[in-house]
């Protein structure tokens, strides 16, 4: 189901971008501006490697395959000029295990530096990287939820079209990695190894 939704979102996004690119774009802003960015799309997560440290299964380890999930993001971006901007962002990532009633959530709190170029035609390609912290959430149905705060690092790239002086729409890719997390649910302690997320979505860009 999630695969069908993701494909439909990608098709809709392509049609929207083609439609807006035929209109005349306003010139890129010369002075520094603040933007509000909202994005949503599909999140692919690597298989989770889990190692149990206490309880009847202490010492055992295994890999859990993950379902396709989603990510939503919210950021405030400051564009210093047509070449460089910086942003702080947060959001929520959600993925479920394929073979168990378990879900894994992530709340990133990141700062990114973005290199871009605002073409007069209205297109803005961009690439960036950043880091910060991530709240990792592990939920086992019927047993409870636990959280851990870990280090996170991110790379991103995308293409945006400037529809008006204060509105843009585009596509974005984000890679988010996190260090290993430790959890304690029902007095069973376990560790989840480094997480690697690959996200593709649509981004709305609105100037203040």
C-alpha cells in the first residue's frame, strides 16, 4: 500500500513541477530572506540489527526487515544570497517491522548548511549537509515504548522551482544516519545498531 502511495505522490509531483515551470518566474531575491520549508514523502530504512543485553534472550542478536515508511519535515531556512543558506529542522520518521507488531520512530533536531544556485529561470538546485541529535523511539505493541537520544548526520539534495516571490515547490532527497540506540522495555535491555534512512519527498518553500 505504501509503495502505491509513494509512486502516486511522485507522479503528482512531476506533473506539478512541469505545470509550474511553463510560467514566468520572478527574479531571485538579492537580499537575505527567511523561508519556511515543509516536506513529506516516503522513507526507506535499512534492516535493523538488534542485540539483546538482558533477559531470557540475553546475548542473542538478529536482523529485522523494515516496511516502507514516511517522513515529514519542518524547517526554517535563512538564505544569505543566491548561493548559500542555512537551516534548522525537525520532523518525524516512522517505519514498522515487517514480521512483528513493532514500529520505530525518529525525531531529528538538525542544523544544515546548504549550497545552491537561484537561476533566473526560476529553478534552484541545492545540496547540503548537517548534523545534530535524533530522538529514537522503539515501540512494541502490548509491551511499551522507550526512547533514546543519539547523534545524527544528514545529507540532502533537491531541485526547487520559484513560482512567485514567496512560494516555491520542489523535490528533495535526504539521507539521515544515526548512531546506535539503547532501549529498555519490560526490563529487557537491547541495542539497535546504526540506522540509515533514505527519503524522497515533495517540499513546499514559503518566504516570510
